[in-house]
C-alpha cells in the first residue's frame, strides 16, 4: 500500500506502515544488541536490559551525538519530533547506522490538544497505538511510585495525629512532626485535569486520614519521572528516590522518601521501567522511547540510559529536547550533558515559516481553528521580522560551543522566496541550513538535512557549559535569563528570595543543577509576547528543590503542574474498531 500523507491521516499512515515493520528481534540484531539483552513485549516492541547491554558495551561512546531542538513554537508545535524521526530516516537513507531516542508521550496532551508525539506523515515512530497509550507501563509505574510516597506521607500524618509517641514507638516509628502547610508533592495522574489542581483530603473522621489541602499534578511533572530521565542505573535511581523531599517538618527540616521508609518500595515499582523501550521508525531504524518529562515544567529530555546505549551502538545517535532552545536545549546543554558526560556533535534547530510569521506579528495561532490567510500566502515582511526569534535560538546554541543546523521544516504553503529568506538569515548568523520534506517524503525528503548534520558533526566544536556548579544560584538564574531568554535582569517574590538565599547558604546547592520552569510559548515568561522581547525582567515567583533528580527549580511566571483539558480535546475523535480492536484517530 502506498503511503501518502496528503491523502491519509497520520494514524492511517502508521497503521499501514505497521504491516511491513521489522520484527523487534530482527531490529535488535541489526542494531547490534544480543538476544539476551532483549526483553520482548510482543512481536513489535521490546525493552532492552540496560545493565546487560552496558556491561557488554564498555568503553567510550562511538556515535556522533545530535540533539534536535526548535525555535519558540506556535501552540500547534513545529514538528520537532517529526524532524528528529525524519533525520533518523534521512541518515539511514544516506547509508549511516543510526539510533534514535525520544520521549514517551504523556496521556495529557495525547488525549487533549497536541495528540501523540510519534512524529507525523512519513516520519513517525511505530507502532503508534502502544507508543501513544500504555507502551510498556513506564508512566503507570511512575504514577504508582509517586503516589506511594503520598500514601506514606498522609498515612504517617494521620497516625502521628492520632497516636502518642509510645504508641508510635511500638510500630517502630519516631515522630516526624510533618508540617501540613509544607508538603512539597501532590498526587499524580497522567491526564490534564484542572478540576483536581486543588482539593481537600482526609475529610470525615480520624479514621479517614489527615485533613488538609492537597491536589494533583500531571505524572510527567513528577520528580520520579525526572529521576528516570537522569538516572544512570538502578543503584543511582534507588539513591535518588531516597533523596526526594516529600515535605518539611515544623522546624523546617526535610522529610524525604527515605525518612518515610518508602524509597525501597517506590524503587520496586521502577525496576522494569528503567529499561528503555525499543521501537522503530517507519523506515525501520531503531528508536528508543524512554522517559517523558515536559520541558516547561521539568527537564524535557529522554533518558540518559537510552543515550548511553545508543551512542555505543550506532554511528549517529539522534535525540530531541522539548520545546525551543531556550527551554529544552538549555536543559540538555546544562543539565543532561553535565550528568551524562556526553558531548553533542551537532544541534538541529527546527524552524517553520508559519512560526516565523507568528513571531513577525502574524495573527494568533490557535489549535482547532483554521490558520488565518496570512499563513497561507507569501509574506516576506512577516517572515523577516519573525526571524529575530530564530536568531535568538541560533545564538543560544552557539554559546554552547556547537554550530547549529537550522532545519526549515517545509509546509505546503511555504514559498520558494520565504524559504530562501530563512536560509539566508540562518547562514548569515553562523548556522548551517537545510530544507527538509520528511513529513511528505520520509528519509528521501530529509537527505539535505542529514548531509548538513553530517557536515556539522565533522566540524570541531568547543562545547562548554553556561555555568559551573560553583556559581551561586541567583547568578545562574541571571545568566540563563540574560544569555538565553534575553531578559534585562531578574526579580524575586519575597518567598523566592528567601528560599534563594537559604539555598545559597547550603553547601548541597553546589551539587544541584538549575532547572528553570517557564512558558514554552515565548522567550519571556509571558506566553503572549512573541518575537525577541526586549526591556523586560524575569519574575521568579517560587523556588522548588528536587534533590532526588538533582535540581533546584526556579519558577518564572504563572506555571501550573497540572494542565487543563481544552473544550475540543483529542479524545472526542479517538475510538476503536470493534471488529479488529485497532485504535483509530490518535492524531
């Protein structure tokens, strides 16, 4: 069956492609995995025993390491994961042995606005349905591990409120004296459920729990998810879970998962989840799908473990970072690479004419509403003006010491003159540039991009971090705000300033990275401000500590850890063919 994305929906392309996909055992053998390193999950996908694989694959990584990021996107997204899969297919098309690693999609966006994160057109990761729903249960394991910590916390608070010290001692417990006003975690679920952001729990009698304010956060914002992304092995994961700060006591001391004696049981939920999932592109290249933290409220990276395996098996290893270079790439650069000790050879910035027009002053782009006519006709003025956003992201990547490759992700309404203009501006600002038609043509359409990436990988770079861990917290925040976002400075709420000063006085802060929380829809903290904002300051409203993941988390602007479901969510169009059992309409 001919795959024509102009006549088929993405899920229909994926369903047709799955008829000819490689058995997962063949895929693993071709990429260099041994049979005992594969944990089959049916015929089409598997987990990889990370410990067996990395024990055998000793020595330094051999693959060229490539990160795919983007300009500041429209709410529709600019095809970053589609480009990552397209690049994987393009490198395969020019004869390179390539491995990919992308994030597992959250049920929140999959059933809400954005749909699945498998790519699109002829640049997709398959099989689509397990990729998008359940996969091998990793997100369920994270949800359960996270909620087990909340069970341990709330039950402990109930018992301490009902029992005296002697009664607690009979159970082998000492009083933790937890402050109900300083509980750091909420309950987790992997949907966008704004009605559960703020709730009251424990209502009833003393047998019904400790009454207090609580709420839910989306699973991908959980510190347990972040730990899965950055852990280098099960021992590391176990130790990190023990360091999770669940709450504080009434004297201001930390109450950790280890203090609650729940860290071992939480890790038990994660024993299988730590092994990466192996899927494939439509054209049969291996793709790891592992971990799925958002980039605006978390680290936004697939797992270090997947990269450690991929960089030892392929000639090229392609990964992607969430949202724009100000968010996902900045965290890849200063957090993930610092923790993994892997150094990128190339960075791809995905740009679309559509997004550039928006940044140039074009009308508002909204999901579910047809694009205004300005996006469907040539308008060089809007494109040129909007390229200030592209230039900002080029400059960010260059500050890491790596020369970026701008991928002009081609849409059918783009004109030759618009594409030429974007290419010229990208090259004038020190980037390589390539047009890619991977959505329409798969690997064949990404050959120019693949060749540009190979060229970039062959160039020497001088990779360096924006800050070292000796840099005080507020100085780090200011460096990110000025050098990456383009702010004139930083302001702090009274509470955030108090926390920043306390953390700077704590020697442990020098072992923690800085994971910013900020909107992905603007270089600034205000999602409505497009282009390249000037004359503004970054407001830090709060500072969180994820000691298990190894982050200090400054929160800029109004960010919620539980997104909301829109009025026209994707779940209205998802169904099952009751004759075949196949899921339809995923995106």
